[in-house]
C-alpha cells in the first residue's frame, strides 16, 4: 500500500530504537500494532458497508425493473381481456340478431305449397 521495502523498515526500526529507547520500544510497537489492527478492522467495515450499499442499490434497480415488467404484462393482459370482451359482445349481438330473425320466420305461417288444397 505504501510501497515500503524491507530495508526501509529496518532503517525505521533502528532509528526508533535509538530515539525511543529499548525499554519503551516494545510498548510502542504493541500500541502501533493495535492501532494498525483497528485501522484495518475499520477499513474492512467500510468496505463491507460500501459493498452492502451497492448490492442494495442493485436490488432496488432490479425491483424497479420487475415492477415495470409486471405493470407492462398487466397492461398487456388487460388489453387482451378488453379485446376478448369486445369480441364476445359482438358475438352475442350477432347471436341475438340471428335468434330474432329465426323467431320472425317461425311466426309467419308458411305458404301452403300443396296445389290440391286450393282446388278443394
């Protein structure tokens, strides 16, 4: 991350030993280690939070896509139902016209086709 080579770490350790002293160096090293661990833990939590938010945003986008697809399908089905209802009404109207026409032909007496009856 910081691009520090091993030789540079050795130089930093020697300078710290000289400046801090051999008595306090282990305590400072532990403190630095604990701070580094906390910082790494904090960075991991931030990464997890960012990943969680990005997944949540993706899920919301997917939910919106599903809702729009559902509403489109519902509109398509409703238009299909409307078309079928219109066709059914037309068929019922045609059936009613045919029924009325059949009733009118049945109510008129048929013309007698027997010529012998007229002669009698």
